[in-house]
C-alpha cells in the first residue's frame, strides 16, 4: 500500500467522465483505491496465463491428458483471452467501465471455481476457455479506467508503470503460486485460489470505482469477435498439427488456410460495417499500429518463457513443483524492476530508446537461455538468463504501451487498450504453438537418434528459446517505427 501511494501521490482529476447518473455527483475515490482495484484485477488475469504451467504434470496425471491436451490447458485460456479482448475493450466504452469490470471479474471467478472442480480434461479446458472470456472483458477495462482517471503526463506514466509491473508480476508470480499450491495442497487450488480473491476484489471495485463510459453510444460487433477468435484458433490448431503431420498435410493446411481465410473475412466485414469492432482508421495512427506490432512479436517469446522453463526444471532437472515455483521468484523481481525503471528513464530520454534498450537486454537473456543442457545449473541456466530476459521485457513493455495510448481520443481508450492486450496475448498464444511445435520436432529427432530423454528435451527447449530470441529481436528492430509521444486528443 505504501509503495502504491508513493508511486501515484495525490491524484488530480483527469477530466469529467460521463456518468451513468449525471444528476447525482459523487466524490472522486482516492487514487490508491482506484489503482489498487484495477491492478488487482489485472494481476488475476495475467496470473492465470502462467499459474497452471507448474501444475501441468499433476493435471495430466490426475485427469489423463494427452500431449496435445496438455498444451490446450494453456492455449485455451490464451486464445479466448486474445480473441475477445477487442469486444471487451469496446464494451467498456459502451456500457460503462465499472459495470464491465465487475461483469468480467464475476465471470472469471465463476469459471475458476468450475475449473478447480473439473473431473475430466474437457471440463477443465472448457473452464479455462470461459476464464479467458472473463479475462477478455476484464483486462482492457483496467487500463481504460487508469487512462481516464489519471491526467496525461508523469502521473499517468507512473500509474501505467505500476499497472504494467503488477500485471507482469502476475505472470511472473504464476510459477511461484502454482508450485506452492500444487505441492502443499493440490493442482486444483491453482484455480480455486481465484475464488476468494475475486470475491474480495468485486466488493472493493463496487465500492471504490465510479462509472464512466465513452461519449458515443455504439453497438457491439459480436460477429467480428467470433470471426477473429475463430480465425486465430484455427491457425493455432493448424500449427500444432504440423509436429505430427507435417506442414504439407491436409490436416495441417486445412486449419491454416481456413484460419487465414476467416481473418481475411473479418477484415472485409470490419471495413464495411457501420459500427465495426475494430475501426480500421485506428491503424492509420502510427503509435497504435507500431506498438501493436512490437507487442505481438515480443509477446511471442515472453509468453512461452514460463512454459518451457517450468517443463525444463521439472522434466530435466527434476525439481519439485514448489522448488520450480520458488525458482521463478527472481524473474518476478526482475520484471517488476524493469517495469518501474522504465518510467524514470522515460522522464530523461526518448521512450523509444528505453524500449530498444529493454529489447536488447531481453534478446541477450533469451540467447543465453537457449544454451541449456541436461546438466545445467540454477545460476548459469535459470537465474542469469532469466533475470536479463525479464528485466528487458519490463523495460520494453511500459514505453510501448505509453506511446500507443498517446494521441488517442477518450472514447477509444478501451478499444486501443484491448488492441494492445490482444497483440500481446495473440502473439503469446501463437508463439507458444510455434515454439512448442519446433521443440517437439527437435525432441523427436534427437530421441529417434538414440539420445537420452534429458538431452533430447534440453535440445528441444533450447531451440524454443533461440526462436524466441529472434522474435524479441524483430520486435526491438520495430521500435524505430514508434513516434514520439504526443498529447492525447481530448
């Protein structure tokens, strides 16, 4: 609490927000209360992207997952999250940010309960998909509330830095929380723990947040959300099939071609729709287009880091779940430091230079990580490269998000927030599929050649980290396309 208060200080109103009850004035809530509520929601959303990673072996043994099914425990959540983020961002602007926040959090909490009580793989994957849907409604609302509650300038930059650190810390802490709960209680508690926390945040948000919405009332483009989600899911499924069937097989090509065709149809529908889910005009804004591209490529690597490190520690180094979770603690600290360091640097130098420096540090860490071996040490293979990767990721994400939100009108804040989250999560979901497929192919090749299981797994995971480094490097090169931050249009 002290750290949050110190970061934000005394809030100055960002400007009048359109209230659902204009005849009744309500005192603005304290800055720390607004920040605490939205950051708690963001923490839960990002936590559940990675919290199941450490618990995957236990889930597989308890429910009888196959190799493909195990991956979809992670990707089912991620794809639903990415596909419906755009709808969630628009819903926040249309129906009210507080109302949308509470709706998404309630859906997320209910799905967590269902997943924790699942009795078979289908029930668990379904619950994870619904969790992703709730997160898609909740996540863009958190950033939208911040950007419409804090005035543009250093105060908002500090708020976004805190939001980024908490969200990134949620992803990083997922391994630690998952390991502790799996070892001390059961894998079920990696989901059930969300229930009491979600209930508390619901009460706090209902008391602390004030309602606001965009000035223009528009309809929700549900067909657009369905098309983009279906297209992304089909592409991910097609990529996953290439490991066992090859790229030229009809089993792989069918979903891939179908997925791209669906996304092309989505673009055509959006271009002709009177009230599209994604107004294509937004991509003519340089800050929006560039930032989304950077976050897509960077997300492809950072999302998969937790997945492969967790498997490496448990399947190669034979760490227990709790030891695996504790091993992620330095990563959590590093990404928080990077996220909090970035705003301070942005006050002195160009935000693009901060982002580029962070990207280069992350690339160095991923390249180092790619040198993993079957007899790797904690200091040389997990701690050193992990700190570099996460420190760099924290420094990269904050400036890119801040630049993207500058120059965007108040009524589009939720939508652009949804686009940023979509790019990061979509890149992460597809990136995990690509890296997992490449790793499985390398593992299969090394195993058939007579190599031991640990050596084969290490070779596969090392290849995944190497490809991840290439993704981060591509994103870092694209930072040059970002414009200098400009005041947001009112």
